[in-house]
């Protein structure tokens, strides 16, 4: 599954959705006590999403989530009333803009990027995955401390001498607790990334992201989450308004700085709520996509909308064994030529486009004459149960091949198909029919591809 996750960069919509979950989690940790172990503020765990993203998606994702970590640090440190040490992370309060930007933001980006590099370099080391990942994660924790604290001796020597000690950071009880926590969390991440059942769910959601009803469900989910967020926003505004009324009614005068702090805290709260709403929205949409797939489309291929292989095989067994109701039938299998090369050359997103458009053209030319199905990967099949002549079949195939050749890959490369056709005029077992069609397909493949061949009167 982790290898599949690394390929998500070829599927930007799905990749962005996954990364956004980690970014939202970082916001939740930043603007709530959940980002710290008890006692509050003594041990941060905000770098854990950075390490997890670096492991699952690579150095780029690690750097991106590290940037989110850094931005939230700057935001919190830029509030009036923070301690002098915390103010070092604010380019507005520290008196050293460059030092604060590196300490709060640059060090976290470098941390995420470096963690991703370490995971990538260790990918082929033959050690138990759990031991390997937990070891690297603990090392990354030390790396984070070094990247953030050591430069303080250069940028802020007057504070570092009293407040920054790498040795104390590494041997404290709080750090030991963090080691245990990060080990448990990353063990869970490894388990999830290697779980076959979760991989199957990922596949359904991955293929479903471009289907019509998935887009519709995402719109519905976005509407629901937006509605929820604005309800909370209205409640927050009411709380803010009533708080000021109570303060004024009791003749309490708040300095402008205190009012600004009050508003800033409310904005942070709303940022946390927005992040939680985003996480909830993605999980609700994913759950509905998965449920709809199993309830309403168990017989359909989620990506293309064509019938699934199992449905087509059951249908084929009925058709080939019942010549009374299906007296003149054609079974046709289609295979996209050099599809692996298309994926490798143009990316998986373009490969998905080829699959979806091929299915659309099959439905366009054969849907009204029988049943079209996706047999898996780049292989499709059609049962033509409506009485058509060989000439009619050839005409439909030529129109289909013309349409597939028009799929734009961004250069002069044409998408072509190899096609095997069997004419069934008596009762047969479907396995026999499929075998003959596959033989015809093989003959086309070995004769240069981009063509079709009939097996008459089976």
C-alpha cells in the first residue's frame, strides 16, 4: 500500500486530499491542548504528523506538513502576551526576523524534508518494517530538536544560554514519554499502510474519485461541512458578542491589547474548527462513496461505470447456455495496446483518462446492443445480444477504434486497441467462448496490434 501511496503524486486530486488531512491534523494539534502532553506545554507531539507524512508520501509531503507546523508556530508566537522565549518564534516580536523565520518555519520544513530522505534511503534495508520505521522516527525526533534548538545559539544567544539545552531535551522524562508515544503512533501508521483490507478500501476510493456520484457526494459533503462550520461561526460570534456585553455591563475595561488577544484566540479556535470540519467532511464523503459502491454498484466498476467482470461472467454464462433467448450473439474482448507504457510515460492520471474514455466509447457504440464490462486493468469485454451482422459489428469496431485514437495524450501518440471477436451460434460454456476470444486477441497482438480478428460460428 505504501508503494501505491508513493504513486499518488501521479494522481494529484487524491494526493492533495490525503495531504490535506495531515495539514488539518496539524492545525488541530496546534490550536488545542491535543498538541501537547500533560503537563501542558512540556512536551509537544506536533512533529508526529510531519514524520508520518514523510514516511507515507515522501520528502515533499514531509516538507509541506513541516511548513504547516512552522506557520502555526509563528501564528501562536505572534500573540501579545506570550513568554519571551516563545516570542523568539515570531518574526514580529523577536527582533530578529531571519532568525525567527528559520527557527519556526525553515527548521520544520528542513525537518520534514530530511525525514522523508531518511525513510526513502532506508526503504531497501532488509529489516523488519516496524523496527525500521520506529527507529527512524525516534531519530527524527532528535533531529527535530537539533534543527530547532541548536541554531538558537547563533540567532538568539542571549536566550539560548539559559533556555536551550540539547542534552536536557534528549534525556528528560517528557522526551522519554514522547519516544513511547511516537513509537506507538508510527507502529499504527505502518500497520494501516500494510493492511490489505484498508488497501482494498483505498482502491475503491481511488477509482471512485472521478466517478459522477463521487463528485456529487463530495459536493454534498462540502455543503454539509460548510453549513456546520457557519453554524459554529454564528455561535462563536454570539459568544464573542455576549462576552463583551457582560464585560461592559460589569464596568470592566479591557485594554486594546487584551481585546486583540481575545479575538486572536477566537480566530485560532475557528481555524481548529475548520480543520476538524475538513477532516470530518473527507471521512463522511469517503464513507458514503464506499457505502454507495457496495449497496448500489456492487455489479459495476466504480471508475468506468461499466459492469464488473463477475457480473459479466455470470451474464455470459446465461447467454452462451441459452440460445433460445439469445440466438445470435457476439462476444468481444478489447485490450488497450501498450497501456503500461502509457502509464509509465504519461503518468497514472493520464492512464485513468484513457481507461475512462475507452469505457465511454464502448458504451457509446455497444451499450444499446448488449452489455459492456471492464474485466480489469486495461481489458474490456462486450456481449452483443442484439441481432447484428458481421458487417454491423465491424462498423461499430471501426468507429470505436477511431474514437480511441482521438484520445489526446499531449503528443502524436495514438491510443489503439487489440480486439478478439467470437460469433456464438450454438450453446457453449462461457469459458470456451472466452478462451477462443482470447486466442483471437493474442493473434492480433502478435501481428502488430491495433486491429481485430473474428472467430466465426462457434
